[in-house]
């Protein structure tokens, strides 16, 4: 079983597994424990109201994940390392179905807690005002598509939709926007790995969203943005012509 105590004693390992330093994890664990208690009370009151509950919160069998810190460690490990549910169960000495239940139960609790702390990236930007509220005073933004692998779907149609030719694997894709300090201010809802980065981008962002005062840094996956978003200020590498080499001037513009 993976050891939380050992990870907390090694900053590098802790960051590799959860994305947080030991001190950041311990600070978050206090709020996470309170959120778990609040969630338990809310579910208890609803079930009592419908006549489906008699046992008070905290009763019943205690599982392998005894503390809020261990539960936080599991859900952060899942999102940082993205293991399969079988692997997650092996790491935390629980079976696959228990892994699934914990992920489903702890994910909304984690999202609610991070949302209250205002550290979750935005899922929607529909106006210049909203953009500047997320990135106040920003002069440059970096936009890119990112993919994470998923288990090969059993359904043939889902296999086709989630297969990424670029990664040669089944994936889910997101568009992210960061500033020069690498703060992720926007994370799009996940899309099928088959979809192109720029196609997702155009579905999400309306024309006129990006003012000329903000430089947009993008890669060649976003070719065409200068025509579809003429008001935007774009910096993009120059594509190498077929059978030719880039000039020194073109290379300097990359």
C-alpha cells in the first residue's frame, strides 16, 4: 500500500504524486476534512427526510481510508497520475469497485472545496470582461490543447471518437489558457481525442473575445486563427514550406 507518511517526508515524491508540497497538502487536508463532514451531514439529512436513513454519520464499518488526509491523498493521486481504477485500488489496498466509489464520492467534494477557495480554473469565458477578471492586467496568454490517456472503450463507436491520431491512443482533450507565471486560468470541458484543437477552440470562444492588447501565443495546431479572429494579436511559429527550409528571419519569429 502506498504510504502517505512516507510521501509527506519527501517533497519531490509528494509533488510527483499529488502536485502539492507536503505543507500545501496538510493545509488543504484541513479544509477537505471539513468538507467531508459537511457532505456527510447533508446526505444524512436528505436520507432522513426521505425515510431511508437511521444510522448517524460516522457509524458502520470503517474502511481502509480512515482519515480525511488519506482520502485527499487518494483523489489527488487519481487526478495527478491518472491510474486505472484497478491500479488505484492496488495502491490503496482497496478493490476496484471501492476505488470507483471513492473517486465518484470524493471528486465533487474536492471540486466544491477548491471552488470556495477560488483556485479552480474557469470553465467558461464569454466576454472580454470575464477574460480580464480571470487574468487581470495580463499582457500575454499561452493557449494549447492537452490530452490525457484513457482506457480503451469497449464500444466501437466510442473507440473511434476517442482515438487520437496524434497520440496514437485513446484520449480526452482539453484546451487550457495560462499566463507567463504558468497559472492555469481556463480549462475547457473534456472532448473526444479525435477532435482537433482549433475546432474545440472555435466552439468555445466567440469572435471578439481577445483584445489586441493581449498577445496570444499558440502553436501550429491553431492555424487559421488570424483569419477567424482578426482582432486578436497572435504569435505563432511559421510553418516550414514543403521541400524548403525556413529562413533565418522566419526562425527568429518562432
